C-alpha cells in the first residue's frame, strides 16, 4: 500500500458508527494485513473529548472496606481513584482532588503509592482510613485542574455502609 505519513485519522468517515460522547471511554484497535503477513497493535484505550484544553476525569471509583483492628475498634478504609487525561498531556495536570459529602477535600496521587495502580499511568488515587466512624453517605466529587486553570470533574456515590464479618465465629465442637 505504500507509506502513511498522516498523524490523524477520521473516525466514522462513512457515518456507519455511533457518535462519540464527551467523557466516554473507547477502545481503538489498529491492524494491517498483506497476503502473507499481518500486524496489529494492542488495543488503545482513550477518552473522547471535544474540548482542546480541558482535562477529563473518568471512571470515578470509591471502594469501602469495613473491618476491626486488634483493639476491636471498627475501621473503615475508603479507596478512591479516578482516571485523568488532558489534551496537552499528563504534564499539564496540576492537581487532582476529591471532596467528600462532608466537604472535606483530599488530594489524590499518581505515584503508585496511593491505591492508584502504577506510577504515572493517569490513575490518581488515595486510601483514607476512618476509625470508629463510617465515611459519609453521598456524593464524592473528583476534580482535576490543569496548568491553565481548566477543570474537569466526575462523581461517584457511596450509597450504603457494608457490614463487617466480625460477628462470625468459628463453630465450637464440644466432645
Ligand atoms: Ca489542558
Ligand atoms: Ca497511578
């Protein structure tokens, strides 16, 4: 077929595909083939945005663990994460925060140390511990701000507090 020098492709040139929706995640698979050979790239995940500047927050997640510690105090661990992308690249991300239903604001990290998967992979996270008090029910709002002050947001909801398995006791067999 010869060489390809363009660095962009047109999606949906024949109008047979669905419209892309802002903030949605898509997967792109690129392949080529000849009579006797073929080549393909790994599937590429991307988030669609029609805005050339604003960062995008997607896939917000809050995950609650409920346990008891050695002193029999109730412990709650809230792992939160969100995927962040920016049209200017990861270097344009300034801050990523999460505001809980009590209006406390937490800073999230992408260093591989804060329940955020790998370092520098665009997933920002934080692991928050609560002792003897469950986290608040309601909206957890994630906000990303880039170097120019543009923002993007996403929300996940904590709608119930799970119970703990601490009341389960092993069966005692009396002889
Ligand atoms: Ca930007
Ligand atoms: Ca990460």
